[in-house]
């Protein structure tokens, strides 16, 4: 098919799509009729297929640029999140997650206590067994405590990549602490105690090396949030463990499924905190020109804000799930609204 034949065949439906998009801009998608919405979705998919064809056979042609703009505008309407779904997501973060923390505060508190216990054990190990404590630490520290960096350790151009890597790594640890609840909590307890021990041991070693303030200014800006997130996600793992150990009158399989659904908001909360922590660690923590106390203050401020958010559920009248605020695992899951041929908006 030549370019002229391609344009001749496609122009009528592209123009029809343009008219529907103009109507949607003027009246909003909600102002379109049911048949118009169906037709909009159908024409969008046809235009997307035409765009793929044009990119393959006429990549430099004017029609390809035109179709790219047309499809992009249509995509924004067809896949736009509805205000209702946005309200559900906001309600889930504002009320659903704090309510879940209230319901499972004992598990979260126990996870935090296990982290603290690990920290104490790490301190004791560093003081009593200095020759062996290195094996508690990440590999870069097993040959000794490095000197504080003399310049920003992460160049500006690499900070987005570093932030993404940090987020992936930390979320993996958080998900493991949750998923290992299936070991009746043994794996979750190990991860919590081990991570706490690493922090405690490293704190002693850097104090002995004489660079405590630079160390804390490189750890606390993001570390406060990270430790809180690991405690929250570890608490979710302990909820699973509780269902395995004491399923009650339910089958153990059903108890675990229900516990996982109950604990999922805690996992989402931890992942959200880790995302903020990774952003701080990738973009803010490496800036050595900033006052160390300012950086430490930012870390505690971020942790205080997160603690206030999580604890806001205790201001409510009950720990029951809130209507419309369930989000992942309970109630309508947030997501884009998709219009399909043969279905309503």
C-alpha cells in the first residue's frame, strides 16, 4: 500500500475521531453519549494500528506525526483515570492505610521491636566480637570502614538511576519480609533482626573510626523512613505468620488468604515510604555541601510526617475498614477507566 492509498483509506475515520475528540474537549467524556463513547474507543484502537503501520512504512512522513498527535490525545481521554477512582486512591492512603495500621498495630510494633533488638545485638557484637562483626555487614564494609567521601558520591546525572536501583533493592527486602511470613514468621524475624544488627554494628564501627556525624548525615536522611517502612512491611509478614500459627476455626489456607488481604495495605504503605526514601537517598543524601545537621533534621522530619500519617488511624472511632478506602486487596482497586466497544463508560 502506498502512502497516498493509506491516507485515502484512513482519512474518514481519522476525521471522525477528530470530531469526537473536539466534542469531548467541549463537553467532557461524561457529556458524550453511549454510542459516541463506544465509537471513540473503537476509532482510537484503529488509529493506534494505523500509527504502528505508518511508523513502520512511512516513518518520516507528515501523516505519521499527525497520527502520533491524534493517538496521544485520544489515549489521554480513553485511559484517563476517573475522578471517582482518584478519590478512592486518596481515601485509601488517607484513611484506609492508617486504619489498617490501627488494626494491626501489635504486629507493626513487634516488627519495630525486632529491628531494635537487632540493633542492640549489633552494638553488642561490634563491641564484644570486633573480629567477627564484619561478617554482619554488607560486602563493601567487610574490609574495613571506608573514610567519608570527599565529594558527592553520586554525580547528578546518575542520581535518577541510583534512586531507582535503591527503590528496587529496598522494596525487594520489604516484600521478602512480608512474603516470609509464610515461614510462620521465621524468615520475617530473621530479616528484621539482621537489618537492625547491620545498622547497630555499623554505627559502633563508624563511631570508633571517628566519623559519626558524616555517617549519620549519610544514613538518617533516608534511613529513618527506610527502617519505618521495613517495620511496617515486616508487621504485614507477622500478620501472615499469626494466621499460620493460629488460624482459629478457619482452614489454614483460608486464614492465610484473609490475613494477606488484611495486611496488604501495610505493604503498600511500606512501598510508598520506600519510594520517598529512595528519592531522598538518590537526590538529597549525596549532597555533601549541605550542613550535616540539616540533612539529619530532614530525615527525622520525614519520619515524623510518616509516623503522623500512619498513626492518624488512632484518631478514628474504630479500626474497621472504611467504606471506599480499601484499595488493593479489598474493594475497588484503583486503576484507569477503559472504554471498550460493546461496554458502557
